[in-house]
C-alpha cells in the first residue's frame, strides 16, 4: 500500500481519483470509528465522516507535511463530531448500534461467562458510551488508534496533562463500574 | 493484583472492534468530491493527442509534396545516385513508417479501451 505522501502528491498534481479512493479506503475505518464513537449514530456518523474527507480534500493543499495526514484528518473528524454534538442535531438515544441488551444486574453473574472476552468487551463498550464525547474521543484515539498522549492532545486541542488526567479518570470509571457489575468477583478486574 | 486488573482493562480497551462504514463509503466520498467544484484540479493529458498530431503532420507534408509535384515536376529533385541522399531517404522513410505504425497501434488501443 502506498504511503500517504505519495497518494497526496498524486491527488494534488494530477487530480488522481484512484489515489483519492486509496486514501479514503486507508483511513475510512479510523475516521468513521472516531466519529461513530462520539456521535453514537450510524447514519449521522457516516454523513459526518464523508464531510470530514471532503473538507480534508478541499484543504489538502494547505497541509504542510503530507506524512501527517492521519492526525490532521482525525483532528478534523473530532472537531466536526463535537460541532455536531453541540448543534444537538444528533438524537443520542436514537438508533444505537452500540446498545446492548439490558442485563439483569440482580441475577448472579456466571463467573465463567464474565471471563469470556466478548462479554467483557461488550461491557466496556457499554460503559464507554457513558463517558463524555471528549473522553470517548480521547479513549478512541489512545486505545484504538494507538496514538501517544502528545498526539491525542494535538488532535483534541488539550494539554498533555489534561489528556493524561482524562485518561486516568476514564480508566478509573471503567474499572469501578466493572467491579460493581461483577459484585463479589472483583478479582476479575 | 491491582496491576493485573489494570492490564485486563487496558487489553480489552485495545482489542475493541473498530466500527466500519458502509461498503460503498469510499465511492460516496468520491462522488461528493466529483460534484464539488475546485477539489480535483486535473491537468490536461497531452499524450493521446500526440499520435493525432503526428498523423496530421505527416498528412500535411504529403499534401504539400503532392502540390509541389503537380505544379512543377522539378520542384523536388532527388538524386538517388548520391549515397548520402539514399541513406537519408531510407532513414526518414523508416522513421515515418515506424511513427505511423506506433501511432496507429496507440490509437487502436485507445479506441479499444
């Protein structure tokens, strides 16, 4: 797969649609994942993700370092998502792909089931939804995109210390919630 | 123990599934780019014009030669006995023939694709 720099040069120099498609395919999951985790609505996330790419191509000539296309793109994605949240155009409680059937917390959880990876992932997904949009953005970039704290800070527009604090708080929240859910099985978390 | 708890959570967070857009997402983006003016600035591709220019130029030369020959049969006088003239004529003819062949081949390929 060609690197971002080469693809961007091709787009700028010859208006290559093939290079443009390759660039979109390379980053569509990262962009969509971040936008979706902030907006929690499939249709709106796809619309915003398209806008993100469109804006990036409009401003591509202003990108100083083409090798830093991905962080730049995710910065646009984050800002557009937060703008959409602020405009309250998203019905947060609507169609929700991440929603998980409500569990009966009174029932004693089966320790073996709790150990199952998929169930734990589901619980974490559910808990992530309870975080703020900013925190969800930070967690997505840090854990799913493997960004460093400094890179996350650059995308979100916060100081590194703030990002560290937010990460720490979010982790503590997830840990406490998971412990509460597995009452009597704290040692799992 | 605390470290182990942290590790499980961290590992789970890193292994969360990446959400994927619809299959035709990239096509939708491309369509939006195409309908939005000023994003893709296409440079003119002159390559397909080259064979046409070559064929046109060759045709023009033939026409001029024909007119000159019709008007005055002595206008172009080639001394085939001169070795240099023979060599030049053979070289130029070969080049023109080769160009015609390449141009025709190129145009056929263009039309076919």
